[in-house]
C-alpha cells in the first residue's frame, strides 16, 4: 500500500462527488485497502446521514396563505384598496383558527410521531465493521488543526496591523466565529480528556473576546492592549506549538491505525 | 466485502430537481407582466421550500418567516432579471440564502461572554437514549440544528446548498459570490464542525449497538 492517504478534505469532496473520475477511483481504491481511512470515511458518511435524518418543525396547514398575506403587504407599489381589507379580514380570522388547529396538530405529531411522518431509521452502526477507538479524537484533531491555523492568521494580522485607527470589522467577525467554534472544540476536548487543548482554547478565547467586543474602528491604545496580551501570554507561540502537536498526533494516530 | 459498499462507490446524488416546475414558467411570465395572482401562485408553491432553508439558516421559526417574506419581496423586485431558461426554484433559493445571511448579519452581535448551554448539550456524552429513540423524539433534528447554528453564516449557507440542495461548488460560488477555494473551505470547515458536534450521537449509537 502506498504512503498516500486521502485527507479529510479529499474525503469530503469524494462524498459530494466533486472530484474527477480519476480522483474518485484513486480514493475508492485506497479506501478498499486502508482500514483507517475507511473508518474515517464511514464516520463521515454516517455523520452526514444523521444530518439527512434531522427533522424540523414544519409549519401547519394554511402557512402558504399566511405567507402570501405577509408578502403581499410588503410588495412594492401595492394597491391599497377595499379589496385587500375585504380579503385579508376573513383570511386573518381563518388564520387564527388554522394556527390554533395546526399548533395543536403539530404538538400532537411532535410528541407521538408514527406512521408516514416518522423519519427513516438510521443504519449507522450496522455499517461499521470495526470500531476505531481513536476516531473521535481524530475528528476533533482535524477540526482543531484548522481552527488553530485560522487563529494563527488572526493573531499575525493583529500583530502586524498598522498603528493608528483602522477598520477592525474583518478581525471582529473572524474572532467571533473562532469563539463559537472554539467553544465547541473545547467542550469536545474536555470530554475526551484532552485538557491541554481545552486550556489552550481557553487562553485563546480570552484574547478573541477582546477582539470580538472591540469597536469597529480601533484606536492605537486598543490595538496596543490586544498586542500586549498576545505577547505577554506568548499566545502566538503557544498556538503554533499546539498546532504542530495536533498535526503530529494526527499523523501518529493515522499510521498506528493503518498498521493495526 | 464491505458493508458500506454503496457508500464507498456511490457518488452523492444532487437533491434538487434541475427541471423547472412545469407551471412555474407560465406563472413567472405572467408575474413579470405585473400579474399579482400569478406571483401568488409562485409564493404558495415555493413558500415551504424557502421556509425550510430559512429555518436551517436561522434556527428560529419566526426568523425563518421573516426571511421567507423578504425573499419573495426581493424576488418580486428582481423578477425582470430572471432568465426564462433558468430554474425558478434554484434562482429563488439563491435569493433565500442571501436574504438569510443578510438577516443574520443584521441581528444583534452575538453575546460572547457566556458559554452556550446548547454546545454542552449537543456535545454531551453520556448514557442517553439510543439512536432510535433520538430519531423518534426529533432530538436529532434539534441537535443537528444546534450544530448548524454553531457555523458561520457563510459556512452554513455553503454547507446547506451543497448538502440539502445538491448545488455544485461552482454554483455555490456564483450564488454566494465566493471564489472556488473559499467555497470549498467553507464546506470543509462546516463538515468538520458538524462531525465534532455530532460525534457523541454516533458514539451513543455505536454503544447501543454493542449493548445489543
């Protein structure tokens, strides 16, 4: 077997049939021979099947009429006329009744799904030939590596931003997104007993919060204080080191799984 | 013999029918001429589809309804730009995704100081109910939605367009005004986050299987 393994990105593109035929054949051939990548591939498929099985609350009957009434009200150059009042009044009365009835029906359906409305049963576990004890960790590490790379980019941006007032909107948005995903990974890291990653994410979040809460235009002193915080905690260095550690750990897990 | 042979070899089929609904063309033509009843036909036919994407994007029924309304109002205003040979639903959904992104960006800035309880919950391990119970309780839907809510607007839109609507990366680039790499990376990040968030559900399914 060659040393080549498809990356998670390759597998995602393969899942969505985005590569060309040769790529698809190469990945398929590899998956047949590599149990580690196959486990990852199946896990990906099963996660995305779970997404398919997710039900959502459907609006009740009469929703189309409700929405049309709202859209019609908001349409440009709407003709205000007796006609609309004559139509909308009975519609509104009907809607109140329909909304009550559909709310009751929805609650009943939601509590006791059965028959046609029940979502299909998942076939997740039956398809898993062998459990990979590190699969959960690998899933986390893959996401974490991306996260830390983005965090590094942001920290470098902040470090190199020109002094004086500058537009901070992009950095704020990026920090906000990183806070949200960082929390997800931190919870997952704690649950997997990866305290060092959880702590790293904690430290990172403190700086990200400063950035996310800053004004759109930051002054020289705000930037200075964020930079001082990054430097005093050696944050960029820590993020780089953790990122490298995450990368190494992934490689080790992958080769260990391939040798099993 | 692999149990998941189909998964190994079968490329994912697009979900969205590419043909236009046969009656859409006639209704669009009339609506372009100012016929409000014809536009009403379009609204009533597509309102649930737009609602589903808006709900997945915003995570709240009342926000989804606002997005549906705004989508159709924008569609009405832009109707003259719609090319007859295109698919009306695809065109409309594009508007819907962009409306949802605009809507979410206009919402008050996220409260960043509190640890959201929902993340603890969606990632919560434990000896919870088995996968069958979760499906029937609709909890998977709730957890998937919470996981979707943890994505950025762009990641969520790109992922939903790819996953639920079967749009190609090229189409996503056009709809969201992204470069190819940005669209791909949005999908990659979204899938990675979904995997982390939904991993406990898969584990509980595996554990339930082992127990049986």
